[in-house]
């Protein structure tokens, strides 16, 4: 399996297919690079080089005890891009991966970056604070940690079967295969990384990161996202970006890259070529 070893000794697994302009995919919590399979197959068939890594503690990367925070996530992504010597790359991040992409560009600069797209992404800040009154109360995220600690396997069944893909909405048609694939990816990773990752994705404030970014960024979000509520995320991020474009999807759930792959892929392709 192709891996790189970070400065602090963590093995990061990655996939690297095709040739052409690179697209680098950053996955959501608590999943893996496999969550991008549909997108990677679509774009490699259209002449792009597609790369996706498993975040530390996730998927096939090392299940380390520490470093489950946005600084390490961004540095690990930078290590992958440097190892592969990627230039003129497009970065695509879903959910927590959207935060990773934003923090990576702000922290490591734009010399290797052409564009970015963030989908159902956690920035600017998920948790409720005095400065962010529209955020979710910290108790919501404490509850997620409690459920993970009590029975990760049950929690990882309930989340995709319900709000993640909008399968709890009237008239929804849940896919057992999609639910099981989410569970499979989640259970591949480490419980400690996932437990700590809840703090990373909910309490990191990306406001200043967003302000630093100059490259074009497409902000894509469904207005029926039950995981990262729309009103306190995408419109605010798009406003903070110097060159941001907001694309809102009526009725789409958090997991829209999977449930609505055809629409999402077409819109990403148009943005990449634009």
C-alpha cells in the first residue's frame, strides 16, 4: 500500500490514480479515502490525476493516540502534496475535509494550489460561542462523543441510517449498501482518533483561514444538511473568502457527494474547467 511517513512518524495511506492536473480529495469524519470512490473514478476518466489519503487515525493510516487536530491534519495533507510534488492542484474537501483543505491552504500557502471546493463543510465554526451565536451548543458534540464511547459500532450504524444521508426524512429510500459502506469505513479507523476528531471539527475556528485564501473556492452545501446546518456554515464561509462562490442545493443532505453524485460531479467539473 502506498504510504508516506510524517515528521512525527505517522504512516499516511494514499491513493494516486491517473495523470493530468491533480485533484486532491480530503474525506469527512470518521470515513476514509474510499468515500471519494465515485468522484475519483469520474475524474480519472476525464483526464485528471486523482489523489485521496486516509487522515491519521482513519482508514488504513496509523491509529496513533495523538495529533488529532486541524494543525496536524493540514500538515499531513501538506506532507502528501510535497511527497508527490503536486503543482497546480485542485483541493476538494467534504465536511471535516473541507476544514482540512481551508486550514491547509491558509497554513501552507497557495504555491501548489489552483482552486478548491468545500462540500457540506464545517467552516467557519460549528460550535456555539458568544461570537458565533448561530452555532450548535457544545452539548451536541459532547453527546456524539458519549455515543461513540458507549458503542461505536451502533453509533456508526445509526448516523448513516438517519441524518447523514437524510434517510430519516419522509419519503427517503435508504440504501443498505451506502449505510454499510459508511459503517465499514468508520470501523476501519481508530476510536481515539474519531473521539478526538469530534473536538477538531466542531471547535476549530476557520474564520481567519478563510480570509487568507485568494484562490477561487466553490462552496457547495445542501440546505437540508442535518450534520452541518446550512445557515451557519456555507453562506458565512463564502462571504469570508476573497474569491468564493456559493452553490446551494435545495433538499440535499450532508452526504450529497454520495446521494447526489451525478449533480455534484457535474458541478465540480464545470468549476474545474471554468
